[in-house]
C-alpha cells in the first residue's frame, strides 16, 4: 500500500501555505476592486474589468512567463527588487504571486456579486444620516458582503491549490522548497514507478477541492435564502 512520504507531506503543507497566503494577500485588493466595479461608473471601467478578468482566459504558462519578465534578474522590476535585496524567483513567494494572479478574478467576481445584491437604499439612507463613504463601507457594505467575501476566498483558495502552469515557470519544481501538490503529481506521472503515489496525491487534491467547493456552495445557498 502506497503511503505519503515526507516529500509528499511537504508538498501538501506547502500547497496549503501558498493558497492561504495568496488568498489573504489578495483580499484587500480584491475588495477594493469589487467595490469600485460595483458602485462606481467611470471611463475605463470596462478596461479595468477586462484586465482583472484577463487571467481567466490567458493560459497559465503565459501568465508565468509575463511574471518571469517582470520579476526576473533582468526584469522590469529588477532595479527595485535588487535595491531592496528581494529575491522572488524560484521561492515559495513566487508561487504565492503566481497563485494570486491566477485566482484574483474569482475572488473579485464573487465579492462583486455580493456587493451588487446590497439594497442601495440602505447606503443612501446612511448617507442622508451623515455617514461618510467609508462609514458606509465599513458598517454596511463590508458586513453585507461577508458571504461573497467567504465564497470568493474559498474559490481562490481552491484555484491556488491546483495552480501549475504559472507556478512551475516562476517558482520551479524544487522538492521541499517550491514543490506543491500539482508539481509533485507531475513528477510522479513522469516516473515509471510513480503511478500509485500520483493517484494518492490526486485523491488528496480531489478531496480538498471537493470540501472547499461544498463550503462555497453552502455559502451561496445561504446567501440566496437570505435574499
């Protein structure tokens, strides 16, 4: 019977770490983008929406290559990163960045749907009573968007767990350092004796993703019932 070896356990823990950090780092930016798209009309809104949703249509490998051009030793941000002594490529931090970019549209879309379902009369009433825009944001919009935030976070977390194409380009496939569950499965699939280990990790990945999707669906159902 095939069991998990220490490298497999490290891959599982690293996947959870990368997905968690990517989701937490993206939350404030995703909330801001969702708020702007839900409540503001301005020139260039369609362009902003298109840029946010672009990772949904681009191949992950393309995203990874663009991040490589951005973060590489001779990349567009190289002077800034080098002056600060920051090295991102081929580290777990690069995997976080790749997962953040790929999963960001799912986060924003769910939060935007939650915000657009808020009764605008509540916001208008608060403004007539003297509330500032940030008071309305903190006391009305954020609490009433909570289910959308949780649903978006769960979707992004699940997407980050399965990220492969962008991650392998900017973070590599280094066991114990940058090897996540999909990268470990890739290694096992390329090995003549790795079928059982690959199936075991596939089963774990399916179980985790299914649990997250069930949680997401339950949040969506509660949101609909409340409306």
